[in-house]
C-alpha cells in the first residue's frame, strides 16, 4: 500500500483483517513531519497494490482527535546476558521507536534496565536525545530477575514511576525467563496506579508477564484510523 506523502511523513499499517475476503480492512497511523496525525485523508490519498495488481480503496475512516493525554512512561529494558547480539539491537530499536514517537505535549519518559539488579539509566525527562543516549549505552550482562525490573531497588519501574507527573505507563522489554513474585508485582502496580505493557524480544511471553497487562485497566493511548479495500 502506498500513501502519497512527502518523505518526512510516516505511515504505519497493521491489524489487517481478511474475514470478509476479498474485502480487507486494516488500521493505520499517518503522521506529518512534526509527528501530528493526518486525519483528513480520503480514498484518493492511497494506492493499494497486491501481486502487481491495483486494488480499489473502498473507504478510509479517520476519527476525530481525542483530547490529548500526557503520559509519564518508564521504559524497562532487560540487559541480562541473553540480550547480547541481535536481541539488544531489537530491544534498542523498540525503545528508540517509543522515544521518537513521544508526543511533544510535555509527556515525559525515563529509561531503566535490569539483570539481577535494577538500574536508573535516565530519570524522567522530555529530552529525547538524553533518552536515546541512555538506550544506546545499554550493555547486556548478568542474569534475569523480573522482580528487579519491577519492584526491587531504586531503579525498579514502580519505584521510579512514583516521581511521575502524568498518567503512569510502564513498558517492559525482555527476552528471557526470569524470577517473579506475581502477586507482589500486581499489588505494587495497583498501589502506584501504573498500566503495564510487556514486550517479548524473540520470546513468547511467559504466563506471569501475560497476566500483568490483563490484570490492569488498559486505556487506549492512540486513536486508530481504518482502511478498507
């Protein structure tokens, strides 16, 4: 699929559904060079190619902007030994993507990491260069202790997020199986009013981590567009 835009604009397409094939629907984010949503797009702005054949775009729906919600996010990156090689490259890329897409509305972010212990790599800031530098400096070593990432030590996510100014979000990236006391983590997440998102890096998330987001009330942070072809 092609969106007719300038190189500085971005388009992300995901969530394709083929249950009513040959009619296909998908969601997308479209942003201008400043990262703002493009929400007045129409059928003529898109071109869809399938196996070298042009397809008709039946409809494009762009819902109105919802009121902005400023967030305070903590990026928690596994730096255990298993994150060496390609996994840390993937983990850094995911963290950079989050940082680069932070809205320019005052939302803040912090970077922490863990192996057998927890570390504060960058406390809350709106400076994306500081955040990116902290991510680039991450180096894998040691074991994998999920408790360290969440609740143990001054660098743990739920310790750091208590300094948050806005809606509290934790993004937890890991590639390994770690030790965790599930109820303690759930209780702490509730106590600090944090929403948790867990991301596996070349890993099918263990049940303990799948439970965490499912036990939280997760509110949508972005409005999706929908494309139908």
